[in-house]
C-alpha cells in the first residue's frame, strides 16, 4: 500500500487536480489512507498558494455528474450560490468515495458553507433557504467550530489564513453563561395588526461594574432567532467583556416567526418599528432596572440589523432618532421599495436613486451615528451601500463605512457587530 503524507505536510494533496490524478481508481487501502490524512490535517486543504482552497466530501461510490447521475454540491455563501451555482459542483474521483472541489478564494475571507448530496435525477431546491432551517451537511473534517449546528447539518465556517481571528466567537458555546437570558412572547403592532412574537433579553450578571458612566448600555437587534437561538450571542458577548473589548451591556432581541413575517416586519415597517421602540425597548429597560442596573440613556442605546434588519435600523435612525444614539446597518437591503414588488435581483436595474438613499437625501438630519458595512462578495450591493454612505455624510450625519471580506453572511456580520459596538460604546469602558 502507498503511504500518502498528511494533506498539509507538503502540499502534494491539496488541490482537485492532484488528488484526482493520484487517486483515480485507487485501491481501498489507498483511499482509507487519504481519508486518514484529511482527518489529521483538517479541512479545507491548502497548498503553498494561499488562495487555493480545496474541499472534500466522503460519499458513496458514484459516477460523475456529467452523465446525469449522483452529484454533490458545495454550497458557499456568494461564492457558489445564485448565478455562481454551477461553480459548486464537486468532482468525483472515479473508483473512490472521494468528492473534491478546489476554489480560488481570498485568504482573508470569512464565509459559511455546507454540502448538498443530490441523488439520481434530483435537482437543487429553488429559491432562498427555508426560514431558520439548515438543510446542508456540515464539513466533518473542519476543526473550526461551525457557524450553525443542527445535528450533522448546519453551516460550516471557512476562516481564511489571513482572516480576522474573531476570538470571542471561537468555541464560545463551551463557556458557561454568567448572565441570564429571558425569553418572552410579547405583542407588537404592525401594518397587518397586532401579533405576538418572541423577545429575547440578555442581562449581565448582577453586580457587574458598568464603567465610569454608570448606565448599562442596551443593544436592540433584529433576527433574534439567529443571534440568540443559533449563534449564542450572549456567550460571545461575555467573552468580549472579559477581554475588555466591550463594556457590559444588555441585549434585546426581536425574533421573526417565518420568512413572510420577517419580510413584512423588517421591510421598513414604521408601525412595527414604532412598536419596538415604544413597547419592547421600555420592557427591556424596566427589566434592566429590576435587575439592579442604572438604565441606559439615549447615548447608551444601539440598534443593529443585517439585510432587511439593516434596512430597519436605518429607518429607525430616520423616524425614531430619540430611541437610540447609534445605528449599525450590515448589508442593508438596498433593493427594497415600498410597493413590495422589488427583489434582490432587481438591484441596479432601475436607474433611479435607491429608496433608502432618497429617504436620507430628503429627510431631516439627526444626531445619530450611522455605521454601514457590506461584504466584498456582495456584488452590486457594494456600490449602492457606498452611494448611501456618501449621501449620509454629505447630509451631515455622523457616519462610517467598512467593507468586510465575505458574502451576505453571519460569518462576518458577527465580527462587524462587535466592531460596531466597540466604536459606539468605547466611552462606556
């Protein structure tokens, strides 16, 4: 039996072509030795070129996709989805259970991915992912803790060799939680009437010192079913507090019930947002007081959101400026229009100014800091976010903008959240 060196030892087994060339029609012993080397080195496999990134999947013996039979798709946010979907089909090494795909990726990239095996005649499910559902298989050889885990499915995390380390999020789920998390169903008003939805509230441990300013800051964030239910934000937050990066703070999370509910609530819904700042936030503040903390003033209040949530955070700055002093908007849905007919794919197809850009062009200027961020792989969104940033600055808002290496993805949104909080609450430390 040939002895195959560990995949990261000499770079000989770290790309699609070399693996297929060396192992095509390999015997069982050679194949098992390959998988042992992969388990030892971890995935993705990397060679001497920092951009060359190789993914492997162990599946049953099958034929290549070219004859219309079994296939495996490497699903990676904004790398092999949407119009780049074909780039994700993996190559089967004949005579083995090895599937491999090498991609040329920036070494500073943080992005989520998973594997989708497709049976004979099976086609990928069209449309966006189902709400709060994770149908892709995790990468079992990736030593980095997954972004989201749901059994053996979820979202694995590609963290490039030059990517920001994100230490607060590294295996944070194993840390004991010192503070407390409450979950309560509360009624909110929206255009379609009152509706009860889950609220999450994190409070730091009693007796926590909040810094020289006294009040306990409050972050209000949308998509709580992900931030609390999947990403375990409170534990990562406590790690950031422990290192001194962030001051202790409370977090109010507003959850969605379905995709349709999310679109209706976070699509610049003034009634919904007014109910959040008029009902949910006061509930969180009263809970802060009941826990023995000094309540936050406006200066210690932050509203944050991603995608449609990022759009909602911007609308809060425009319509409810007394509710917060800082807004963090990550990958805002620049395509959104009030008539409800626009879709993400329409971005840039209409020459007129984006709806949210026009709102800032025409609206009053308030003393709210606006922090914008967009992913380097988000295509047309990048120029539109930059256009918004120019208008916000020209109109006189306190503004900042940053592009992160990544897609439309919690893989970097979680980093941007802590960066934004650090900038907004720095004086509270």
